[in-house]
C-alpha cells in the first residue's frame, strides 16, 4: 500500500497514456513511473490482512487480522517508508510479481491493470476522492482486528471470506419475486 502526497497522486492521475487516456488504461504495469505506481494503490488495505496457507493444498484463506502497521481508519501503512524493517514478510509489489499473486483482492488496481481491465468507479483515480473506496465498502475500515498479541494458532478464529470477494460482482437475489 502506498502513502503518497497529494501532488504525486494528482500528477499521476493526470498523466496521460498513449491515446490521451488515463495512464492505467494505456500502459502495462512495467511501464508506469514511480508516481503512477504509487497512485494506483486504492488504499483499501485488503492486501495488508494476514492470510494463511494450507501446506497440503496450497489454498490461501484470509483473516480479519491486520498488519501491525495498518492504520485502521485510513487503511494505509502507518510507516510506509520503513515497513520492511518493521514487518520483514511485507511484500513489495512489482510488475513481475503482481500476476503471480492469486491472493491479491479481485478489486486490486494492480491486479485489474495487469489483467487489462479498467478501475472501478470508486477508485480514487477515477472518483477524484480518496474516501470513495471506504464509502463503497471496499476498504477494510471498521472490519479488522490488530494482529498484535494474537498467537498464530488463534488466527483460524479470525477467518474471513469478504477480503477475497468482489462486492462489485452482481449478486443473485434470493427470496425476491421479479
């Protein structure tokens, strides 16, 4: 997740791609400059939730336990520049790594761009407002617990499906007569 200045985000948002479109529509991840890369993070915080992997099957499951550095209100890293020193297993997303991470949330802008898809309406680069990711119910705001003090063997008590789901997918309505 990226902590960035407003100027960087504004610069990146107005950076045009090949056809005058927003930068994320006309370029691959490996063609983005650092400001564009950082601006692509929507600030949802989902990637900063702890995940468990089944050693036998390789299946990855989500928990509602947040990284010690995740600010639960802003859904941003509280020490972005020094995160690797504090959290050694924090992962640096790269253009090469993104397509290999099956656990990236389905709404993740890095994933969407890598798949050649557009950003959702609530993404701050589209809406122009960093609060829309929260208002749309995409972010982890109000849905997590701090990992601090929770023994690893208790993580299974915090399993959650919602971080890996896409609330933008159309849901089948049950119990309604059309």
